[in-house]
């Protein structure tokens, strides 16, 4: 219970601690290291002494001290403000100054995301670094989002920090000309955070509701600030329409329930109505981007009274548009399912053939899970079982592994199956 509370506090406070340190010190890598050391100190002390009344102030004090120790050891200079903070005791009785506490936590997190999406980095590096530094996702989770091994992602993050350091990057709010690119990167960060919350890449739970709702909260704030931004509106609509299904995606035991078998009365119809209304306002404006298209697909699913009543023809057409706007293997996987529902499983399987030689997709369980589903639709139980088995070996999500293993049993396969692959 204590560990769960510590994780909750850390998720809530880490972005604000990082923001306070960056405003004073400026080096993202040093600030991240200091925060991790403060987290380790909290993990050691709080279970014994209790969580401070003001955990944010505590973490800022301890992290500031770690920065001073490191900078002094390296014979570097440190700013006057951080020295003043370090002189104060790191206990619950200390109240942080106005610079550390903002009235709106979401605004502060958004500001930090905008700062971390620095123009010295490529878009993918901006997003990956922000996911790690601000959103607190683990390297394995970020690597899964980018379909690369964890070691590769660690190297990318290290290079990104080095690039910022070599460029002498300072973290200041961007000019008006820079803002659109920053907003686009922030949307990517929020969407990947939402995706990790909606379907966890590893662990015992299928959904992390808090993480998904945090992403929605941030995009809501962004939408308030930029109400006429088509892709911000599209991203918010997408998250609402998708999150509406969360309560129906797992049973009481935490086992996955596929879309075709979900109890649609458990869907959040208030979120569906809000998402559809957002979409109806933004689509007529003319510009249609990836988030609007994904939201439109989610809306078609959400408005079908039953799985059998789903308009797969419309979904297939929308995926065809999405593949032109934002092509990628995940889009191809989903498009193949829609095509199979309209034109038959052989058509969908043909679309997946190029992915079998894609080195990134060869490690991704969803490729094999989708192929297994389409092969089962095509009455090829033997080939489907082989693909289900491969998918179960590759996934690091226990609910997904249990579901895939059950599909094997349903096909009559009763053999022993390897445990979840940790790589």
C-alpha cells in the first residue's frame, strides 16, 4: 500500500520538481539524475517517517542538494537561487516558494512539455525525452512505443541529452514561430502517454486509468488554450472516444475482453457524445490530420450498437486516408483487419506480408496476433495456432498473454507454452 502511494505521489510531483530545477539549473540530464536520487531518498525515508505534508517541496530540496553536490564535485558554478533552496532543511514543515508551486498543475506540466520539446532535437527525440523526463514512462515503455529494443532507446535518450548539452540548450518558452512545432510534439507525447495508459505494454494490469486520464487532462488544457487548433481538437476527441471503452475492456479477473465481446452498455456514452461533438466541429474546417482521422475511426466504432453493426467499409476508407497522412506499421495492422472484415481475411493477410520482413515488427507481438486472428477467420487453425503461440511468447503484458493462450486452447492446442518474453 505504501509503495502504491509513493508511486502515485511520484507520478504527480515529478514534472513539477523537474520544472523547478530546470528554471534554476538548465541542464536536463543533471536535473533528471538529481530527481532520480531524490526519488531514491524518498523510497528509503518515507516508508519509515511517513510522506511529508508537502512532498513536492521535500523532493525539490533534496534534488537541489544533489545538484549542488554534483556541480561542486565537478568544479562547476551553480545559481544563487538553488543555493538558497539548498540551505533550507528538507522536511515537511518547509513550504515551497511561489516559483515551485503553480495554481494549475496541468498548466505547469504542459509548460514543461513545451520546454522539453527543444528545437535542437529531432521530433522523435523530443517526444522520447519528454516521455522519460516529464511523463515518467520507463525506457521499456518508450521503446515499445517506438518498436525498438530498450537498449536502443537508452542510447537514443543518452544522445538526446548529449545533444542538448553540446548545443548549450536553455529551456525558455518558444517564440510564436516555434510554437506550432512544439505543440505538435507535445500532442505526440500526450498521445503516447494515453496509449500506455489505455493498454499497458507490460505488467499485470491491462489498463492504467490514472495515466490515461492524466493525458486527457493535459490535452483538455491544451484545447482550452488553443480551441481552434484542429489536431489538438482531434487528439482530445480521439482520447475521449477511446477511453470511453476502458471499463468494458477487462473482466473482474483483469482478463482482456476483445472489442467483439464487450458489453457496450458499459461504455461511457457521455465521453462518446463529447468526442463526437468535438469531431463534428473540427472536421468541416478543411484540414484533416492524423488525430482527426483516428478519432473518426473511433467514432464509427463507438456509434455502432453492436459489433456486427460496425461500418467496416467506412473504417477501411478512413484507414486508407490515414495511411496516406501518417503511414506506419501500426496503421497497416489496423487497416488490414478492416479490409479483412470487408473483403475477406485473405485480403487482410496480403496487406501484412511486407511487415513480416520488417525487423522492428518481427519483435512485435501484435503482428502475430493480428495474423493469427485473420488466419482463424480463414479457417486455417494450424497456422493460426502457430501465430498465437508466437504472439504469446513476445508480449510482456500478462492479460494479453492470457488472452492469446486462451485463443490457443480454443483452437484445440493443449501443449506447454513458454512464459512471457522479457526482451
